[in-house]
C-alpha cells in the first residue's frame, strides 16, 4: 500500500487480507492495495 495512508485504510486492508486468507471473497479489495497470489500451479516443483 503506498504511503501516505490513514489508519482507516490500513484497518480496511488488514480486514480484507484476513478475510481473503480465510477464503472469504465478500470484501472489496481496498484501493491502492496490491495483492500477489501464487496458486499451486505457479509454484516451482519441489526438488
């Protein structure tokens, strides 16, 4: 999240990320928050 950001924006980002990690996609991604997901298909095979 680019600075400057408010405490409210940070709280919304944390709420979104925690919900996203729990599989809840009902929250809208906050503006300015970049999320990089790696699916299992994108990961390199284990050596």
